[in-house]
């Protein structure tokens, strides 16, 4: 008796494959199902983890860089206060094309994650045994930097992908692109595309030319390296690379590229730049750009802790302004707020510059680059001025270092004991760069130096002959509060401790400090040096256009009174 059984048709894949492959294919299919379970579980886990993040943060005004003094007191307005957000309508189409060419060619095609690019980067990372390639799309960069995920790990990458998918589901491509450009750091203190356009070109984002668009996109990969203010040639090379990528993508042709290259690139002058708010912050911005790599400052939210002492800086500036205004009233010289501007040229009035350096560490406690930052952004602490008799402490240091007698008030006789070459050698070791004369006129002060150099040199004498490298930034934290930079003081032996002590004997004693006030032989520059218990201050007074100032008989007494009012910092 036979048993009837229904005939089950073979699956289609069995009809197309040899019988000997049926078993292996089934095994692979089963193993795939088994593997799919943990993969789905992992995907669910990261999706749930990504749900904890508030996507509204993506569209908010990102935090800018905030500066603090040595006591943690904020010395600049919050970074977002002066920032502007652009809309998609403000962004030139050529800027969008340039951004795609340099950062994300398939931006409008992928769903936030470029699978092909990610696979290519994964293979490269396996070969390198490190996270050398990221394959981050604009959407992934926006997600990562909005939510401060900087650690390089598989966990962070999976979470970043999950967040990116949420961002893509929530925002349109145009919105993602706009939020990205509003967040990114472009160097020179410019946070966001609107501030970058004003900082570099003095215009609104919508008014950028094609060449300016390509250049500004080229800055992104290295905001401090490729800033045209720091290295115009490098910035232009990045612009050229961007244009060549546009040709490779078929977005422009060579004729259009050549026409763009012919467009002039006109950067704003230093006097017109809008990103800094004082001479001290201008200097801190310069130092910040030189410290961090592009990935660290590509997005905002940094907290920069400087060496500045806000109380001392304010007191020094207030007392110095008071002394200069007293002199102007007696001499009937024009005051900057009273004198009229003629033909757009600022009137000639007294300027000053001052630097206080902490003797032990080299930290800059105060930096004043001029009378009025709003009127002139030229930093006079970096401008060389004739020293005259203010050079005497370094002649004394050279003589004492060679075991010769220091004769206070007689620099020529002191210098003759050792000669100009030895004075030059010791002065350079103390931080004065020169140039120096190789005649006895050097002993009469025929040498120039910046206020910063004089402050460092004076601090060296006050630090038992140990010269500290000057610096403004002592610590930097990222937006998550993590310390990403700490400065360690750098000291070098310049002269012996006894020689440094003997050198300070040529300075007058005043309220627990050692001081000097005097002028050059040309009477065009006046100097005040002040060595206190903790800091060395160098102050220059004069006119931007060389004009006699020291003929005023009350000048020295006014400066002496000024020094007494400062106390013994």
C-alpha cells in the first residue's frame, strides 16, 4: 500500500544551483539570520541612544570662543553675542558647489552616511590599524560637533551614524548645509560663515565672489594654517585645489576656472577687522590660532583661560590715560576725543603701549597696544622704538656678567669696559633683538626694541637672570569642559643671578619697585620701566609719526607720579 505525499516545489535558487551547493547555501543563509539578530539589536540600541539627544540643538546659535583672565573672570562677551546666522538664501550657489567639491561630493545623494566612502575608509583604517580615515559627510560632521563627540572609537562612530540618520530625517539638505556653515570656525576669530565673510572680505555672505567662495571653503580644513591673514599663498593654493575639484566633478570648466583665478582677492586691512575687541584679545586670538590644530578649533565653544590680570590691566590703562591727558592739557596738544578728523585721516595725538610680564613664568599680565582700539587696531607693543637711556640696565647686565664695575648713570663708561659686541650678546640673551650698532653710540642707547621685548628683558633681570618665554594662554577647554591644552612655562638661563641683581641697581627705588623714566636723545620716544615684586612693566609714549615729545618739562614728573599711583604690583 503506497502513501501519497504532496510534491513540494523546489525553491527557485535550488533550480539554478548545482545540487552540491544547496547545503552550503542553506548554511550561509542560517548563519546570516543568526548574525542578523545581534546586528538588529545593536542598531536598536544605538537608535535608542540617539533618541536621548535633542535635535533642536542643531539649529541653535553655536557657542563661540570665550576668554577669561587668570582668575577665571570673563574678559570678553559670550561668543554668540556678536555672531550672526545666515539663511540658505544668503549662501551663494557657488559656495555650495565649492563645499561639496572639498568636503562631501555626494551630499545631495546620500542619506547622511556615504556607504561607499565609509567602506573605503574602513578598509584603509584596517590596513593602518588606526582611525586615519573618517569618511565623514557634512551631516555626520554637523551631528558630531553639535553633540561634542570627539573620541575616536567604534562606539562613537556608531552613535554618530545613528544621530546623523536622525538629523537627516529631521532637517532638509539645505537646512543641514546652512547649520553646518553657521557652526564652522574659519580662523582669525571668525565663527560661522557670516563672520568669516566680514572678517576676511568686509562684506556679507551673499556678496562673496566665486573666487572668495572657493578661498573661504579652502580654509575649512585648516583654519589657522590656511587663513589668508597668516599665509596668503597657502590660502590661494587651497582655493586652486577647490576649483580643480569643481572641474573634476564637472561643475565648472577650465575657462570658468581661469576667469575666477583672474578675479582679484582683496582682503580687509588689519585696521578694519571686526573679530577682536581689544589689543589683549587680539594678541590672544593670534596665539590661539597658533596653538591648536584645525580639528580642535573647527567648531566653537572653547573656553580660553589667559594669563591676563583684568584688575591690573584696567588700573594700568586708567592711570596711563590719566597721565597722558594731564600732559595734553598742560601742552595744549590735541586730545583724541576732541580733535576733528580731517579728510578721513586721524589726528596726531599721543599714543602709548604697555606690557606687564610675570617675572617667574613669562605670563603676560597686561597688554595695551594703543590709546584707543576702536580708532586704531595697530598693536604698538610689537613695534620697535628707540630706547635711549632706557637701554642702560642691559649695558649694566653685560658689564656685571663679565665681572666689571657697574656705574649707575654712566652707561658709556660702563659699556667701554667690555665693548659693543659683548653688550649685544647679553642684551640678546635677555630678549632684546636689536639691531645693534657696533660703536659706542650703542652705550648711548642707539638701539630699538618693542615694549614686549623690554618687558621680557626687564623680567629676566628680576628673575635672577632666568628668561621666561612670554605667553598669553595658559589653558584651553573644549565645549564639553575637557582640558585640551595646558601651557608649561619655558625658562632659559640668560645671565647669572648676581649680574641680574647688579643690573637692577641702575633703576631708581620707588614704593618697593625699581623704576626708570626717561626719553631718547631725539626726544621722540619716552619710556617707563617698572620692576615690581611679581611683574615687569615696559611703557612707551610717543607719536605714531615721529614727533618731539620729551621737550615737555613736566613729562618726567608726570610719569613719576604715574608710577607711584600704580603701587607695587
